């Protein structure tokens, strides 16, 4: 690939990414019903994309609709009732898909748990901590993108994700650490936020790689073509998916949020 070819998609990615980011930022800022609706819509579209990738004959709209209804109800009931609701759409899809049911089951649960966790994070801990998570994922993505193209070098896992390099992977960790350091310096958060930021960066990259592995397995380049330069919502939010799932688990292992005095 020529030097200029490395940057052919940059303008498109920046434009469409900026629009998506602006919509997301406004929803995070307002919180409440607006963020709830956006979270539900994104989760449902990701399930729709997942079904279409795995089995084109399955009723993707119906399965995604059941996921949206389950998530919407789960956000209004105690957590003990919410968890089975979030798992229930797996059985709807399991009965409709003719192939790759295990992959659907795993990823659909992750999508709905992540959507649930994101709303809980915004609702319980406010705008600032929600932005911390968002900035960690964005910093990971941007640092990895530019380091991979400027530095290049050995590939991380070429058979699954040919464009990802070790330079980009490590740069993503550094970018996330800088976000954490900013919260320590200007937000008076505890220093362990830096380590947690790096951990979430790693989880974000794992989410990205996992989705790449699914696409490689089913032979598609993008989950859909909804976002120019990025593919589908699953392509755009796969990193947030991994980070959100880890954050849900971290809430049981460490005191969260780790302090903003």
C-alpha cells in the first residue's frame, strides 16, 4: 500500500465519526430518557447487525426488536429481574438462527449487558465518569490508528485483523493512561484510575479483535454500511462493548468510582 493509500479513508472516518461522536456526546450530557433511548437503539442495531452477519435467513429485525424491548424493560426493574430479561433474547435468537448459535448467544448477551451497564454508569455516577470511559475508548482507537500508520511494524494478529500492529496496540494503552492521568491531575481522582484506564483500553481492544474474528469467520468486511468509513455500529462500538463489560466486573472487584474529591 502506498503512503497516501494509508490515509485514503481518513477524511470519511473523521467526518462520520465526528457526527456519531457529537450525537453520543449530547446524549451523554443530557442523560435520562435521551441516553436511555440512544443506548437501547444502538444495542438493538448491533444485535440486528450480528444476526445479519451470522445467518442471513434469520429474522434479524424481530430478534433485534426483542432485544430492544428486553433492555428497555430491564432498565426500569430491579437488577434481580433485569438480568434474566437481558438473557432472554438469546433464546429468541437461538430458536430462529440455523447456524452459529453459540456465537450469537455470547455476543448478544454481551451487547445487552454492555447497554445496561452504560446506562447504569451514566445514571448512578454521572456525566464525568461516563466521559472517562468514552475518552479511554476514543483515545485507544485514535492512538492506535495513527501509531499503526506512522510507525507500522509487526502485526498483532494478521490472520484476524491484518491492519492492527503492536505499535498501535501499545499506543492505545499509552493514550488511555494519559486520559487516566488527566483525571488524576485535574479531577483529583485516585492514581489507580491510570491503571484502570489501561485495563479498559485492553478490554476495548479485545472487543475490537473479537468482532474482527467474527467478521473473518463469516467472510464480511463490515457489520453493515450504516456509518461511512466505519462500517456498522458494531464496528464502531465493539471497543466500547469490551470496555463496558470489564467495567461491570470491575465494579465488584474495586471501589468504584475511584474517587473524585
